[in-house]
C-alpha cells in the first residue's frame, strides 16, 4: 500500500523502487534477462517453493516489472498488482482467473469493443454467460444478478459514450451478491479515480493509455484490494503467458513519472474544447463529464477528481460529416487510443467497436455519427484552430440520431 502521507504526484515520481537497492540508480534499471542465476541449489529450491522472494524467470517475475507493479498498486491503493502484456491481457487475466463453465457475469455497457467480444463470443463458447446492463442503471444492475453470478464488471467512464457507473452503488450490489466488483479504470486512471477506495475488489487498466502516455508501448495491469485475489490473478497471468517484458515495464514506469502533469494539461484542453464544441452549429451533442449538460455531471464530481481528456460528440451531418471532419484535421491524428500527449480522433462504430453488432451499438448509444476525440497536451489554440478549420468543411444538417 502507498504511504498515505504522500501526494499522488510524489507517488508517481518515487513509488516502486528504492535507488539504494539498485546501486544508487535514480531510474529503475532494465533487467533484460529471461532467467536468473541461483547462488546455490538450496536458494533455487527456496525460490520455487515461494519461501524466498528472489527472481527465477521473467515470465514469473522480474525486478523491473515488479517495480512497475508496486508503483501502480500504490497509485491505486491496492495490495499489489500484476503487469500484463496488453490491456486485453489484463482483462483476460481477470476473467480466466475468476470464471469457469456455468458461471455468469453482469457487465455494464458500453464496454471496450474487444472486451465485449471476449465475453459474448469467446467465453460464451466456454460456458460462461454474460448479462449486459446500461452503465447508468443501478436498478438493472442489481436485477441482473443470478445465483450463478461470479463477477460484476464495470467500465467507467464507458468507452466511447462516457456514460458513468455509480461505483459505490455497484459495489453495494456486488457485496450483496457476494461477488467481486471489477472496474476497468483505463479512461480515468488512478490520478482521477480510485475505484478500490469506492468498494471495488479489482481494478484493471490498459497502461498503453494515460499511465504510459507516450504512444510507444502496449501494456496492461491488474490491481487487487486483497492478497487472495491478487494471488489468483497472478497465477492465471503466469500460466496463460499473459505477463509483460522488462523493457515494456520500464517504458511505462518512465511515463508514470509525468502522469499528473500530462493528465492535468490534457484535461484542461478537453474541458475548453468540449465547451467550445457544444456551441458550434455543426455539433448535435457533446458528451463530456466535465460539462453540466452531461446527464451524470454530479456523479462525475462526486466520484472523480476530474472529468478526464476524452470527448464524444455527434455532428449534425451524421456519418458523412464525421468522415469529412476526420479527413480534414491536420494537427489532430486520425488514430485509435487515448491518454497520450498527442490528440487522436476516431470513429467508434467503424473502428474500436466495429466487432460489436450494429443493433447492439445503437442500444449502447454508439450512434453512426459518434466521434471520439482523445485530447492531448498540445497548445489549446492550435487544437481549436485545427478543429475549426475541419468543421468548416462539414455540412450542417439535421441529425438522424443524437447522443443526448
């Protein structure tokens, strides 16, 4: 657990390792080794039995990876963490660790597209059933629980509509059912939201996003509140080969040192842009938790320390207008992902959520004209100018669908 007297900026800079344990290095060294020598046969046996903490083999543990795990666990307020090769490896670790044939999951929607597909297609084939309920509907969440339910899985803010799950209410439902609440905290990250403090048992991330923040590595992490769940998840990650490599871990650890500064800068840009977009005639509606027009604005203020840097909006011209906008930006990059120093724009229905059936997309509020803008750390005037020039190429018409 983190030192409760340290602020989150200090934790991001210093958590995870002690320079005195690494020859005084102020940056965590990369232990780029697949295997580790034992000083004696007895020590080797002790490490394999678990009675000695020394390293064995990088799939099972590595000093650089362990430094990152300690750092993220401190940021989230967990007892420990498991680093994984990708964000989806983090999702898979939790699902494979805690579920088996005949079990049932209650999941909020929308979810990241591949997570939905994993539940509906892959795990369904293994005999695991899933019921999806709207992120905003706590009553439906409680009503979806069955005797065979073994997990409640929530993503908040939700990808890509930015709907919010009331974490305290979801945690109460999970406690009543006797199952863990698992929260995908990728969009907010520990700088803006700490679900373990609000009743979740497990938090997972794609560390590709704000934790790394530089668009140069993919990685994931699972953080647990209690050692028992952490042990089960770590065993699953190791046995299924979902763990990460040390250079990957070092890049993320380096990125985390500037987490607060990056998040604050991008969030300030996002709030200004969302307010500006809301007044534009080309825009049918904006979803951003920092705007009073967001239907869960008060919930965002209560459970998050900031609204984040992702904006969802619908153009009055629908799909064609969105296509023209994305092909007209020059500074903002047409690419998927979020949480980096660079601003990215994408079309969820045809990109990140393409695998979700069209009817299900609409049910989840992923309309054909929805655009997701992940705001970065550039100068606000440059971003606004780029969007203004691109919007000038967009035809203003009445929308077929609105995200409001």
